[in-house]
């Protein structure tokens, strides 16, 4: 067989699709490296035994219906489960308001497709989740970003920009994308006051809030927060996922929105529901799993991972870095002195056998040169501590190189 292929005519492809993904080159492939870049769940916590039982039950009890387009009981069970779980977070939603998706990432993409025309304004946090940036770019959005601090996004800056846009006759945002709890990558949580202000702004300036609550269940402190959905249900498209509480590979998440929006989102999914068979398995799993106990186990594990990483950073990098202590989630966001460029430091870190995600990936304009994201969820505690020690060694080497280059000029790109 002739395997030489004709090069396809790439000029016929949509100009909105970049030639390469926005992230990928930043992760190292060597298996012996310590992957502090991977935003992965801890595989030791996947409920494998219950999943095995559940998969067997899905095949044996209702296999033929579960393998059809529809008709199996699993999807209905999942909807009811999500409805109850959402209610426990203060979200009162009927099942007509819930759409099960192929992960929260699909939820972001669907929300973007639902709302955006090319050229529309999308406003985001700086930094923000890189896949969301990619989803908005793919819709041809014009992106503006607003800084976060220890209390989440600085809503006063957003308000100033809205006032300025009205005064100067510029376009207002169609949507504001936010991760109000345990932000990826910032680790911070939006204060109640700012939530209320944001909900008021959405009403006043007529934009939608896309609330990405992916880490909501991984709450290390017990402190609960009122969701933006609860504060402005008619203005909010709410997203969540089973990735962080069961396993990312099952690719199940959900959206909650007004039924009129959900019925259009169903049209966007071209009438195809999210994998029925997977939902059937997960329905059996949720039926058997003591979810509260499972969640507490996840929290205990991830909190301890966070504490180990924080202690290692404090001892190895001391006052060279600053960060907010995350009250949940997976990530620590380090800020180095302004002269540091974490993208330039990356090859040195790789030589030391450790990976991270350089800060620029989380900014629509590729700024954020002196930040980096570390993930504490994936590696064992021992490896986390070892990884931080490698990172500190890489940083020292990078600083020495900078000194040799006489680099007193801040390095940026
Ligand atoms: C904020 C945020 N939203 C969504 C996702 C993706 O979730 P899913 O696996 O459900 O697509 C992630 C995962 O990294 C995330 O950090």
C-alpha cells in the first residue's frame, strides 16, 4: 500500500482554527519526569472496583437499551442526581434546565457557540483557563481580560470598563467567563460581595455569565459560597463536571441554564445526546457509591497534597515567590519577580526533570511572563516535594544564567 499522502489544501480550512493547539508543547513526555504541569486527577482515587461492577451491570441489566440512541434509564438517573446535587449547592433547577455534556469543556464550547457571532466581545479573568480562551477564539471572539486578586476577579475594573464602553459607544461583552471557586490557575475564590456586584452588572449591562464550577466539590475548608447562578439565574450558564469527582476519562459534565437556552443548546448538539452507555455505567456507579464519603476522601487527599506542595515551596523558594493559598481545587499559581520569564526557564526545568505550565498560556495576550501554574493533584506527595526541589534548582540555574547575560533588563515577550 502506498502510504505517501497528498498534502491537503489547508487554505480551504476555517481560518479560525490555529495550526497548533494553544498548549501541548509545554508538557514533557518523559515518563520519569515529575509532571507538575498536568491538571490531572489522582488516579489512586478513581473508584475502580465500583466502576467495574457498574460496567458489568450496565451491560447485563439493560445492555441493549444502553447501547441504543436512547431508552435506557441511566441518563434519567444522572439528571436526577445532578438536580439533587445542584440543590445542595443552592441551585434550584428542573431537569429541563440540565444538559449532560461531554465534560465541562464541551459546556464552555457550547455556551460560546450559543452566544457568539464573530467579532463579539468576550470578557474573561486574567489569568483564565486556556481551553476557554481557545473556545472563544474559535468563535471569532474579541477577548478582554480583567485581573484577579486574592478575592477573585476585580469586579470594579470590570465595571469601569463597562462604563467606558458605554460612554465611548464601544461594544459590550456578550459573556463573561469566570471560575468563581478554586480558580484554574489562580487558586482563588470570588468573594460574596463581588459575586453580588457581578450579578448586578450582568443585569445592568445585559451580558451572560458563564460560571465554571468545575472544582466546586473539592472544598478544603467547608466554607460554602452562593453561586452566581443562584444570584442571577436568568443571566447565568452554569457548568460542572464529573471529571474531578469521579474520573476525567468518563467525559461527563453538565450545564444548567434557563430551559429556553437549554432547548437551543440541544439543537447545537445536533440532537445527539452525550454517550448513553457511559451514562448508564455512571448511573450504576452513583447508585452504589457513598458519594459523601468518596468526596471526603478526595478532599482529605487533595488538601494534604496541597499542604505538602505549599510547605515544599516555602522551604525551597521562600520569598522568591508569592501565591494565594487555594481553599480547594488542583492548582497553585506562583508569581516570581518581574525579571523572571517562566517560558524561558522551562527548558531548564525540563533538564531538571520537572514540568509546569508557563503563565503566558493563561492570558489572551500571552502576558503573565513571571507566573507559572503547578498542579498538586496528580503526583504523589513524595514526588511533589521532589518536583519542587527540582524547580528550585532550575530557578537557581536560570538566575545564574540571567546574571551571566547581565540581564538587568526585564525579560518579556
Ligand atoms: C476550570 C475548568 N473547567 C473545565 C475543565 C475541564 O473539565 P472536563 O474534563 O469536564 O472537560 C477543567 C479541567 O482542567 C477546568 O480546570
